[in-house]
């Protein structure tokens, strides 16, 4: 199968490339030609075709979709940790152009194909909004009440896709955190008591790789999360990472008191079809330890200045 992967060198994109490798598909990677993406392309896509471009340009997408059977559409401007250094909440016009305009452009070029490719689109659990007061779990039939601009744009894209006349499927992803330590004011936006479902980025890649051959997938929305062993509170998640770095838990007063748009999901149907839930949050922490390697000794040795830096970040977060 000829598969186009947009946003191929992002967090989920790299995991999807890994999961698709060796399955007999012909993969075409599409992403922005920034320095980080070029470096990642050399590392992860040496035996795959790479088309550089921008979803905001029709001509770039026309080149990318040529002769493709399936598009896995990951490209988006996200709220945090973007390779471009920009994010959806602080750059609303750019986010609109990339997220909504990019989807509109992609649908246009797909419809113009002699035989339109199918499209598998990754959305987010953030579309449900603040749900901590509601009975568990979130499922496909729950009302949508997006808070963040990013989530609002995902809802628009979902509706555009469903109205397109193309063969489609939507994955609403749980919290697929990159496997790296990043200190950011965003970490203080979530109250410690907030329920949050984690899903390992490699498991998301596995779900996407398994999905491409599934006839029952199409015309439906699916929730993709880590399952019961990955349903925690944010405080429990953060405590494990802090302990890895030799840090005591941070006090709750440093964190936002406003519920965040994450929760626990009913992923039973997606798991039954795709059989992708292989890793837990403990595996994520173990992966962090492996990646940090010898640096972990110095991180633990410098725990006092690191803690002071974290306290400063909480102040920055409250000023946003």
C-alpha cells in the first residue's frame, strides 16, 4: 500500500514510521523542511521517500498525495513542544491556517485525485473539554465542549472530514507525551488531582500501523488511550518523573486550580480491533531513564537548582 504520512517527523509521526517499517508498505513522508525535521529524516526515514512542503500550500500537497492509497494526517500546530517553536494557543492565525486550512487543502487535493485516497486523521481527547465532574469514562458519544483553540480546530476538522464524501476514520488520542524531559510552564496548567489517561507514543504508532489494513475502521471515530493501567492522576504521573530525577513532589499550590481538558477514556473497542496497548506509564518512566543515561547522575546532583528553576516556571505559568 502507498501511504502518505503528514507531520512525519513529529512525536507521533516518528512512532508511526517505526511501526510501519517492515510491513511491506511504501511510505512517503511529508513535513516542513526545518532543521530538526531534516535531522530526524536522516535518522528515521533513510529508506523512505521524503517530500518537503507545507500543508498551507496546495501545490505541495498535490505533489505529496500523487499515487497514494492512504493518508495518515498528523500535521498540525500543537499547543506545546512544536519543532517550529510556535504553538497553537499563542499564534491563533497561524494555527487556523495550518490546522483548519491545512485540512481544507488536503481534502481538496484528495477529492481531485482520479481515485481519492482514504484519510486517517488524528484528533484529541481535548475535544471533550473539562469533564472532571462527570461520571467516567469518556466515550465516543460524549458531548464535545472544546476549550483550547487547538481542540476547537480539531472539532472543525473532524466535521469537515465527515462531510467530505471521502473514506475516513478519526483517532482521538489520549495524552501521548514525548519520551524526553522538557521543563515548560505548560506543566503547571494541569491540577495535580486531574484525571489523565496516558498512551505511549509507540503504542499510538502501533495503533495507526495496525489500522491501515482494517476494513472495519472506516467511517468511525475511535478513542486511542493506554487503557486501565495508564489511567492516573496528573499528580501520580508527575511524582514518578520527579522521583526519577531525585526530586520531592511539587506542592499543589504551584499548579492551576482550573480543571484541564483530559480524562479517562473507554478504549475497549479500539483495543479490540487494533490490539495496540502494550506499554504502561511505568514503561514511559523506564524509557526516560534509559534515554537520560549517565546524565541522570548530574540531574540528581543538581536537584536544588533544578527545583528552583521549576518554581520559577510555575510563576511564569501563572502570568500567562
